[in-house]
C-alpha cells in the first residue's frame, strides 16, 4: 500500500471525529491525531461546559419564582462543586468520544499534526502518510494586542476559574460575551459588559438585540456601549480597564473578542494551502483546500462556525469521498441560539437583511411576560418577531428573545427551510398555554 492511511484527520473535535468514524465505517484505514483531550472545543471548553453553567445560573431565577408557587427554598451556591461536576461530565463525554473512535476502528494518534509535505504528517516525532488529509483543528480565542493583555482571561479560563469572582468585566458583544455575562450575573457576580459599538449582538436582528441589551440591564448587568478598552492595569483595587469612556475596575477581566483558526502549527504555507487574512483555511463547496487531496471542516475553515455545521460538513464529505454520497451542507436557514438570559433563538434573515433583499417586508412582533414568571417578581419578558416577504407571503426570518428561545426555533427552523408561508404558519393550531404559540397567532 502506498500510504499508511486512506484518511488522516488532524484534530479530534466534533467535525473531525464524525468524519473519521464514518470513513472507518466504510472500511477505510483511518487515523485521527489530537494533541489535547478528544472532543474539541464544543465538548471540552465550549458549548457543553458553557451550557452546564447556563443551567447552573438559571436556578437563581427559578428559586426566586419558586416562592410564588408555594416553595420555600433556602439556597446556597457552591462554585467548586459545579466545577467538579462539570469536569466529571466532560470526562464522561470524552470517554464516549474515545469509545466511538475505537469501536469504529479509527486509530488515535496522540499529538499535534504538522505537514511535512503534501501527503506526510509529523505527529509527536513520527511521520505518517495518508492518501487524503482532513484538517479539523478548530479555533481558539483571540485577545487584541493591548497593554496588560497578560491580565486578561478568555472563555477557556472562564470555565475553570478557581473561585467565583465578586466582579468581572467582559469585553465583547457577541455570543460568548453575552452568554458569560448572563451566567456570572445570575450567579451573583457584579458584571460589566463592555462593547465597542452602540448596541451589542451586532449581527442579530437589531430589535431583538436592543431588547436583549435592555433585558440584561434590567437584570443588573452594567452595559457600557461605545466603549473601547485600550489597556488593562493591575492595581491594589483590582484590574482596571482603561477605556475611552471610564476606568472600569473588577476582579477579573475576560475578553470575548472573537476566535481565530488553529492553523499556526500545521505548516500550511510549506505545502501551499491557502488561508484567509484571519487564518481560516479557504475551502470550496467540496470542503477542498487548495490541495486536491486535502480538505477542511469546521471552525478552521471559512464557513459558519457552529458545531452542527462542522459535523454535517465532515459527514457529507466522507459520504461523498467513500460512499457515492451526493449531499452538500446547505448554509441557508441555519437556526442558532445565544444562550443568554433571556435566550435568543433565531433562524433566517434579520429585518435589515430582508429589507436589503426584498421590496415589501412586513414584520410581526409580540412582547409579553411568560406565564411561569407572571406571579413572581422576575420581570423577564419575551419578544417574538417574524419577518415576512409580503409579495410572496414567505416567512424569511423568525426571532425570539425569551425563555427556551432555542428550543422553539429548532422546530420552526424545519418549516422555514421548507419555504414556510405566513398563511401556513397561521393555519397551524397553537399549543396552549405556551410561549411558542404566539408564533402561529401573530
Ligand atoms: P463573535 O464574533 O460572536 O463576537 C466577537 C465580539 O467581539 C463582537 O462583539 C466584536 O465586535 C468584538 N470584538 C472583536 N474584536 C474586538 C476588539 N479588537 N476590541 C473589542 N471588541 C472586539 O465572537 P465570539 O468570540 O463571541 O464567538 C465566536 C464564534 O463562536 C461565534 O461567532 C459563533 O460562531 C461561535 N459560538 C457559538 C455559540 C452558540 O452557538 N451558542 C456560543 C459561542 C460561540 P463587533 O460586533 O463590533 O465586530
């Protein structure tokens, strides 16, 4: 045989593991290399531990509302216990991933992979050859190069803080910044959320983003907009963020200012694999890089950076390569959720995007207080919004900021993808009493 493997996958995260085990299931000789724990960002230091923290933080609101339902609860939060249980859960999931690979017959090689030449990858001082190579190395947080950046943590460290701080300053206005701002706020930490623009969640529907921002302020988060942090100084009083607006002091400073592709160890320029200015590997619709036999999936590539997208890309790719598959990931109407509190669920076009693309757009909105909080002094509200093309009656976007927003949008996302019309939406009987029923009565 000309090569050690038919397929060598670099990086054992969600996309890489899926591709490796499906390819092995087709009888291919597959290896996967990983220099860290198997599971990748999502399982080890992303979606999964973050969502566990979201659940933990939501109890404070539930305890508050519980009194009105007749429960008298004495509650005490224990951060080390949450960390310990979170780590145990991640280890359990890591074990499941290891079993999935072993049961599929994928060889796991410990170490980071580096291209030696177009078909040879060096991993921990040994070189392995492969007919095809899949880059699935994911991404990692970036921090702007400002004085005092060594005092700053990222989402990686936020998941393992030795103790819960009394105060935290979070810089950024995207997914990670707002999710962690809400987690820490609900756990009783004084939170400063600092964003350089006029309104957080810039890429989301602006009405939903404004509603979320106001909800965070109402919940006690100090939101600083149009504020750019230029330096972080360590003082007796704590860490001081110097900005164009004010000095903001807290125990911990957390930057959630975006992520970059993990390509620096791969030696891509040596073999002529093209990357974008931000480091992401350029791929075509086949997931193919500028080398015919090298592919890339997930956050390392220049497509949507979401776990289910990486999994779909990896799965379809090996189906096409080894089993005559003909499917390609479809990047339209990808539902997504920001696990902030209240939660944002969204699918399709924002109002601004829809107006830029179509002549006659009508929107439908409803704001209300969810029944589970109606009797309590939890003031959280829900905003639901539908964006419709009036000329065709097609629903172009559905957005919610409210409890269980993500769970709602997953279901409606199926219908949106099939070309749902407003008439069809309204012909559906609502489930009463739920929040989701608002969507079929607007
Ligand atoms: P995002 O791209 O979502 O947000 C980055 C934020 O940082 C933006 O508000 C951006 O501002 C700001 N920013 C960027 N550079 C600077 C800078 N130099 N100084 C100050 N602010 C800056 O990145 P995240 O890190 O939050 O998340 C990365 C990606 O991970 C997401 O886009 C998403 O694909 C994925 N993710 C998905 C989750 C989910 O599905 N629930 C959860 C977490 C992450 P501006 O808006 O002005 O550009």
